C-alpha cells in the first residue's frame, strides 16, 4: 500500500502525507522549478466546460462590480493566479480593456492544442469590434504568440516580487479566483496589490475558505483542518498552495485597515448540499436559519476540538465556506 493510499485512512496519516507533499513542493521551488498542477483547471474539462468556467469568472467580476462590459474600455487589469490559460484576460481585452497583466507564482501545466481550441471558441462568440481587439492581443497560430503590449504574462513570481509592475501605470482592477487562500500569509500580497492599484481602483477576489478537500474529501468533518495546531499546519501547508486558514474576518479587517470600502458576498456554507454558489447571493448579515440549518450543527459539534485561535469565533464565521470580496480603494 502506498503512502497516499494509507493517508486516506486517517487524519494523522493525511497530516503526515501533507507534510511530505509540502516539503517536496518547497524543495522543487527552491531549486527553481515553479511548475505545478495548481491552476491546471482545464486539463480535465471539455471545451464547453472550459468556456463556461472562463465566462463565469468574467461575468462574476462584472456582476459584483455592477458594471457592463462596455465600462471596461481603457481599463488596466491585474489578474493574479491565471493558471493554465489567458481566457479571462482575453475576455477583458475583447471588452475594451487596454492592458492585462497576468501573474502566477507557479507555472501550470498546459496543452497548447487545447488552449488554441478554447481561444478560438471564445473568439467565435464575439462581435466584430471585439474580435479586432482580441486579435490585437494574440495570434491563434501554433505557438499562440501574445502581444505583450496588451497582455503580459509573468511566471514564477508573487505579486510582491513583480517589481516591473511597479514601474508601469497603476491598475484599475486587481482580480483573482481561488488564489488568496493558497498564500499562507497574504498580508504582503494585499499590500502589493494596493501599491499597484490606482486611487478608486477595485480588488475583486473569490476566496475558498474550505480545506480544499484535504480532509473532507475523505469523509471527515469539513472543519477538521481547523483542529490542527498552527505549527503542524504550517508544516503541512506553507508554500504548497493548501488553505491558509484565514477566515472572512481576516480579509475584511486587513482591507479596512488599508482604507478600503469592503463588501462581502457569501458564496458557500459548510454542510450545504448541491453545487454552485449560493443563489441569490447574500451578505453575511443576510444569512438566514435556512442557509445555516445544516452548517450550525456541524460547527457546534466540533467547536471544542478546534485549535485555540478558532475556538471562540462566532458560529456564522466558522460556517462560511467561501466568499467573494469587493474592495474599493480610497479615491484620494
């Protein structure tokens, strides 16, 4: 039986296996190998699923900003953690954004043939002016050459390490999906994005607050990861992209300390049946007993076993499994 197979049988074995994986990832990173399966979101998706995923990301940003695509004209966009394709960046460019910088600490494995298929399908669904803007950014030839004046891709760097971006004009939007939770200590990342944003600019982040399947996918309580002592969990997660265990109050507090006006939309709660985000979307204060009917018993059942830093948190905060953050930088 392999270590991975044994790990599926107990919490302690999963912890040991995670520590080993984390050590291995950090060792590769220190040797200069930034390749990773993280961000390879389209490797197992059909073309229709890939298009739906890209369109949903883009539509989410517009929906939560309460703007139309035409309002993106001339905007400069920073996309953090773009993964194995630039589909979202191309959507921004086609809508009229002047420039998109895509940055990812890891280089996600990709399939050029599938990339081309995705980009071609995205282009086919555009009107003629949008197609012209799309064609200014990329050529759908074999090597998929990108015009760096419209889309720039930076690999192997965190936002705070991307010094060249500080020498450019500031950005109007900084966006990410399922990225911030993979940064073990996001303080510097949020501060770096703040430096890169123009006054009045927006941060738009979808954040997964779960254990990303480490324990729950093996039939364990969804908050099992919050029962582990910090020094052990750090050895499991720091640098490997596992959940940083920062809950919603962390993000709202940090952004408000930076002067941002923050809106939080709850996308999921623990124990919820079904797939997809909560609909209609709600803010934390709008969560009802119906939303939390399955979540609160789970919280109450594990509270005594939680690590000290989580044990006294409100039931509702522990129940929230994912959020969409909309944060506006002060205009002056």
